[in-house]
């Protein structure tokens, strides 16, 4: 009767779509889709393509796209995903061939400069050896962790000493600093609070695409995916009427199974829909917060266990726009190595120490994007934006300014994401934790539809 779809990424498109009904009104439709992220838009597009016309897509935000959120700033830029990763098995790459990409050079992605807390650039040869260690351990997880019961952090810390012996690193005082940097890198990729929470075996579930790993959209940003799903591209005359079925600012407050063949979906604006089918595409973060209250009767244990057992974390970006480009052309990223082993920050006095790196932004010559995850990211979201800007500049000056002997100018603009704070997302994306393994659950448990007494979804 209803289906839960766990969404991992999404990007946004501003639109002026209005709600269909007034408070207190009820409408019957064939399908209700909860959420207008890429999963919701894809579901609506597929239904319309197959002649299911009487549908509604209920979106709590004032835009479509979910965690795909592209906003204009001179050029388009992205509050979430930016590049398309992988070829040829990535479905987004297949969609995007209609509008074509700009291929990113792999060397451009790797042109990162680690900097010590003292303001010294790490020798390129030394950092290259540490990065080889990181890549070797990372590559080994695919084949070595199928029966591993420990955390990803345990595996890395077990492998690190032997890998150090295999590599000729002249200066070993950076061992702990680079190991801490490895953890931050993994936590950014997994959205985990700590790699000691992340399942080692869970890494084997991840499917890495072959071919070129980095593609950038030529125009329009990542919300181009939404246009492709709705058939607006490559031929606008073939566009499906998805937007006409979207009701913005329509937060769902209750999904109630009434009788064997009907579901009543109630929105916070007082509008109600009756339908035989509901597709739920909200984030796992929202399900964790609302699953016990929104579904009537309660979801079965299989669903609730999956919601409880799968983990959902926070990764945020901090964009700084400068009045001029103050870093050299061949520097595409700066990462920070702290002298003391840095445990995840849990106070507002140290959040900036969990800033993983600042990197340049494709097609935006005056922008740097900072990356932060876990408890520090959630703290950052609560701070005044001016404080976030000043601390970010202070970190850049302490590390990059000193290393390059330059003065970091005052940014003209700051934009930071707040994925955890936003009640319609409550985080960034999901990962498999040790708790996930212990409970034996998977995302497939969420996707499995619920059946009525006749055995029909």
C-alpha cells in the first residue's frame, strides 16, 4: 500500500508551483508521491510515461530537488553534489550524455596540498607516499573485508603500521596527522561521525564505477538531472507534465491506512489526499525522526528495524566567495594537518579543527568550498554565519596564508549548508554502521512495498 524509498542524493530547482487545494479539502488520486527529490521526480515521470496521470507529488520545501540544490551565483553552483562520478554504469552518466559533460582531468582532482599546523607545506614526495598508503588500504577493503566484523577505523589502524614499513617515508613525524586526515576523508565520504562507527564489511557493498571518475555539467548545474528525468532535455517539446503535479510547501504529517484499499495522506496545510498507492521518498533522517508518528498503523518491525539500523550522517559545505583569486593556479585543494590527534569535536570552541579541506570550485574562479562532517558540522550549522566565516578565514590564514606567504582577504559572501538542521532532511546521506551489521538490515528492506490482505502493494 505504501513504499519507502531511501534517497541518498538530491539537488534543487526553484519553482513557483502552487498547492492544489485549500485547507480542509480532500482529493482522490491514483498515486501520492511524498517528496520531490530525484526519486520522487523519477517516480512521477515513470508513472506519467505509462499513462498514470492522476498523481500528486507532495513536497515540504518551496522547491523541487531535495538534496540536489543548485543555486545561481554568477554561475550555477551546488550545495550538495557537484560532479558526476563514474562511467559507464552510472545511470546519471547515461542520462547526461544527452547534454554532454566536460571531462575533468584526474590530475586536477589530485592536486591537493596538505599543510601542517605550523604553516609548512608538506613535501610533495612525502605526501605522495602517504597518499599511496591511503589508496592501497582503501583499495584492499573491497577484497579483504567481506567477512570482517570490525569497523572501518579498526581496519585502517591495523593496516597502517605495516604499510608504513613498505613505503620509504623520510620524515615520519606526520604519521598520526595523516592517519587522522585519512579518517576525516572517510567520514566525508560516508557521512559517519567516526570511522570507528562505520562498518568495515559495509565497504564491500559499495560499487565503484569504472572509467573516468569525474564529469562536470557543461551548463545548468546538477539540477540538469531533474530536467532529464522530466524529459525537458534534450527536447523541451517532449517534457512530461511533472511540475503540474507537484504541490510545494506541503509537508506530510500523517499517512494512515484506512481500510484495505485506501491510504489517507494528510498535509500540514490541512489538505488531505485519498489514494490506493503511496510512494515515500523522504530521507532516512526524516524517517528516523518521524516514522513512529507519521504512519498509522505503525510500520511493521522489518521497516522500523531498517530505519533504526541504517545510519544517517551529516556532511556540510562552506562556500567562500573572495574579491579576487589569492591562491596560485596550480593549487586546487588545501587540507589541514593538526599536530595533536583530533577526536571528533563536540563543542563550539573547536568545530573548525574538523574542517577537512578547502577546494576550488569548477567554473567559479573566486570560490573556495570547505568540507566538514559529523558533530562539528552539526555545531557549525547552529553558529551565526558571520562566526563561521571568520573562523574559516582564520583557518585559511593560519595554514594556507602562512604556507604561501599571502594574506587571505575578507570574503565577499559566505553560503553554508545546514542539512542536519533542516527538518525536511535531518542530514546528508546514509551509510552502513556496525549497528547496521548487528541488526542485519539493508536499504532493500525499506524499498520493499507493504502489501494489503490481498497480497497487493
